[in-house]
C-alpha cells in the first residue's frame, strides 16, 4: 500500500513539473527591441569576378513574436521605428526559430535614397535597381531573453541595366526581450 501511495505522489509531482515547463513557442513569445544590419553582395551574371557590396542601413524597432496556437508556428512582426511593419510566419523547435521564406520585389529609381526590403534598407542614391529577392531566417534564443536572427537573402537583380545575383552577407537582427 505504501508503494502505491509513493508511486501516486511521484506521478502527481511529475504532472505538476510537466505542466510548469513552457512550450518552445511560448519561450520565444513576447516583445523585443531589435536592430538589423549587414550588407548585400551583388555578383555580375556576365562576369562573376565583378562584385558590388551594398551596405544595409541599420533599422531599429520593436519585434513581437506571437504563438498562433497551431503546433509550433508563430507570427513574427517587425515594427521599424519610423518605417514599415513587416509580418512573417515561423516555426519554433527548442531554442531555434526558423522564419519562412518571403519574396520581395526590389525597385529603386534615380531619385531613391533607400531600398526597403522588409526590415532592411539599402542606401542606393542615384541608381536604378530592380529584381526579386527571397529572404528567410534562422534565430537562436540565448538565456531566454536575447534573440539573434541570421537572414539568408538571394535573388536576381538588375542594377543600372547590368544583371546580378544578389546574396545577403552577415544580415542579422539582434533583439532583446522587453
């Protein structure tokens, strides 16, 4: 009889402990302050030795991660200070956030000062750039409050009539939970 009572208490304790652990998406959920940075490498299609590096203007703002209630999916909202709001979906597994691939139509005219690519902006004065870029990202949560997202961005673009393949270089977003 004493063994049955011990097993019952042990089972009850395990149930209580299991109910206290957060799901992976709940660990990520919340509001963060973020900053983005990095650069975009353009490699000429005709001559791969011809390369241009365009710096990404830093972007600051608020990042919100909200569980959707559907398995491990989350809604990620980048709200740039004085800029656009970008929304994307992702999945969470353990301490890793994977953002789904999103397509951006890139275009900047001669009078343009910047090119918006979601939460990233490129400084492009005096150029004519068009193209389609696909971006995705993978983030890691450190100590439950620091989030580092590394973005992968690529696609074909035309800059002043020359065809290039664009690739993100060190495109990152660092965020701290508020």
